[in-house]
């Protein structure tokens, strides 16, 4: 993920980093929407009064971070959340042969609650602020494999309803982007071993106390702002967690 340049250290950053930050600022305020083309490199060169090499280096980094997408012969576009993007950059569960398929999502619950101290700290909101808790079951090839418990700050997702989630046409990250202007650009994860409690064991068709993989994720939008907490519990009897560290997320 790109480093955050503040007013205090911006003047000491390499020129391309300063240009990159200016592009990020314009993405943050929604000047260029997901799926839209940003101005051409020559136009940006004129606007920022820098060399085309500086512009390209800034755009190269943003492309490597999957914030922008270059399309040969067409230009550079703001990345959109498609099923392929979700599958290859945010979903990391594969079968024993390393094959990854798109999961079937089934909502288990949707409710509103108040953020506890840990949730508030990780989401950078006030303790007791309203949050939305969503629980989903993910199936792979018809088999229950993963439970996702998602916590969202309600103030950043005004008007989000259970119906919107149930009837969405694509991924949940696409919904965030299309309906609320929130573009998830990276996710930080911690893995840990846990044992299945009664409810987890029942849903994943396991014995109580069976080992499952726990994944704690924080998803971020521009400017390193956390927008989603996600605790996942994965049955690894027939599946593995796989992350190609050579690829940027």
C-alpha cells in the first residue's frame, strides 16, 4: 500500500510521490469515479508541470496497488470491484489442488449494534458508535467452508439494508463502491488457529472443538481509512489459505 504523505513531510518526498498524492486526493473526493478514465499522461504533465516520466512513475505505483488500471490503447481507469478482482485479490481460499472458485454467499444475520472498544479502535470511530454486523456463510462447490462476520461503521454506509445485500448484483465490495462511494483498495489480515464453538461447528458441519482457521481482516479505502472489520472462520479439511506474496492487493 502507498505510504501516507502529510502536509508536514510532503515537501521532502520524491516528486513522483507528491504527484501520486495529488492524484490520490482527487480520487478521494470522487473527482474520478470507479470505471472512469483519468486524464491522459500528457494532460497530467501539463496540469502538474512535471515530466511525463514523473507522471508515469506515479501512475505505475497506483496501478501496482490496483487503484488504477491501465488498458492498452484506451488509457488509465479507476479500478472497479468485479468478481474477478475480488476472487484474485481479496479471496484466498483454494482447494487442495490450488484451484480457486467464486464462493456462494448466504446471509445468516443482519443487525445494528454499538461498537465495543476494540471495534471502535480498529475502525477509528467512537466507542458506542452505531455499526452494522453482517454474518455470511460462504460455500464452495455447495459445501459450507467459511463464516464471515463483518462489522461496518454505520455512518460510512448510510441507508445500508439487508435487502440491498441480498439483492446485490456482484460482490459486497462492489456494493460498497457503487452505492456508497467506498473503494476498498487493500486489506490487512492476521491468521490464527481457533476451535469451533457450537454455532460455528453446526454451520460448517464440524464437531465442536474441531480446529478451524481464523482470519482477522481490516479493509481500507483511500488515505489508509479502515472501512470494514471481518472475522472469518474457515474449515480447512479440504481447503487451504493461499496468498501469493508476489502480488499486490
